[in-house]
C-alpha cells in the first residue's frame, strides 16, 4: 500500500459525489426539447433492464435457482405486487431451491 | 401526501434495496478486510461512496498503490452512469425546489435508489427520496461493517439468496410500466437483448459493467426517443 489511505477515500468520495451532484444542481430548469425529454424518460427502463439481465442469472449460487427466482420475480411483478414482496419472494424461492439442490445433490 | 407520509412510503420502498445492499456490501467488507483496511476505513468508504463497482475497484487500487489521478479516473469511468441518472432525476424535481434538497438527493443517486425514485408517480418529493435512503443506505453501511467484523459467521446460503434481491426489485420496477406501455416494453426487451450480446459476444464482452450500462442506455433510449417520442400526457404521468 502506497499513498495515504484517507486521501484515496477523499478522491473516491469527491469524484463520485460530483458526478451525482453536478447535473442535479445545474439542470434546475425543465428541459423543453422533446427529443431530450423522451430520451431521459426512457433512460431508467433501459438502464435497469440492462443491469438486470443477464446478470440476474449469475447472482446466486446456481443458475437453476437464479432462473426460478427470476421467473418468480417476473410473475409477481406482472401481477403488480409491491417491491418488497417481489424481492422477498424471489429470495425465498432461491433459498429453498438451493437447499433442495444440496439435499438431493443435483 | 404530506412530508411524513412521503418519507414513510419511501422508507418502505427502500427495504428491498436494504436487503440486497446488505448482501453486496457484506462481501465488500470481507474483501476490504483481506486487503488490510481497518474497520473504520472500510465503513468510511461505504458511508462516503455508496456505490458497489466503484468501491470494489477502489480497494483494489488502494491495495496495489495506484496514483490518486488513476483513482480519480477509474471512479469517473465506473460511476459516470450516475451523471445520466442525475440528469433524468433533475427533470423529475419541481424547478422551484429549495436548492439544498438537490445536494442531499445527489448523495443517494445509486442504481437502485435512482430506479425506485425515478419510477415513483408524479413529481419527486425530496422526502420520498430521503425515506428510500433512510432504509437503503443503512443496509449498505451495516452490511459493510458486519462483513469486515464477522465475515465468517454469516451462512453463505443466506447471502446467496439475498444476492437476487436487487435484481428482483428492478424487475418489480420495470415490469408494471412495460405492461401498460408498448414503447417501454420494447425498450426493456431491447436493452436486455443488447446486454446479453455484450455478455456473450467476443471483444465487446470485455467492456466493463459500468460502460456496458452507459452504452446500452444511450443506444436504446436514444433510438426509442427518436422512434416513439413521448407526448405531453406521458410527461405528466412521470
């Protein structure tokens, strides 16, 4: 380890915070341009979808449990269940499936 | 809704994030301990950064003694997606909002907190944001603490199961909107297909996760805005 650890932490924190704060504080007027408005409207859906898939398939100990957890989340989300219900049910399914895999030694 | 109700509603929506964060930051804590950071330093990183990829890369760089400039650049590259999110979020705030709120909201711009707040109905009330942060951020901080202090007690089976929480929550955010709007549905499918391509195709699979997200977002949201621009009614329902 070279350098001062606290300076490293300060650099990390400052860069990360500025990236977050500058657009929020500088863009304080409503954007009128229809293209940019539409673009910003679609940003979260594109971002979240890209971050979820296919990474979700590798987020647990086995792909089988991940696929079943994924399916559970899709089904419950489609039925309009709340964030917490969807998240907990997906975790529960993964937990049970992984216990079964260990139990039956698939 | 008044401020307290907004805060409560945010707090509730932040709970799944808290669970997911706990699992991820627990691993971060374990790793920081291996690199040789103290408990205080590790928790300080989590409190001041609140970002997964940036922190994991950060402790690696501290371990091999990167220059401060290198560190700054790496954080910029890994976290530049927050810039896009903040631009999007800025349009969801009332333009006459007391400016100091913007500085506080900025602290909580993470993939997950952004995902929940941006998809909340109507204009964004800062107290809703604070509510989400109040439950989500402690998950990140305590996860880090428990990871470095008790890294070897937590059963792996529980951590594995919690690993899916964040993604399940993302699905819960995007699916209801995709169900009612055809253009959002196409954006979601397009982004997932692109993301799969980035994961499997040679050469482009070497692109880091942060850049992958930026490229796909700009590409897909850019095409969607061109092909199906939103009308004024859509903007109001945001």
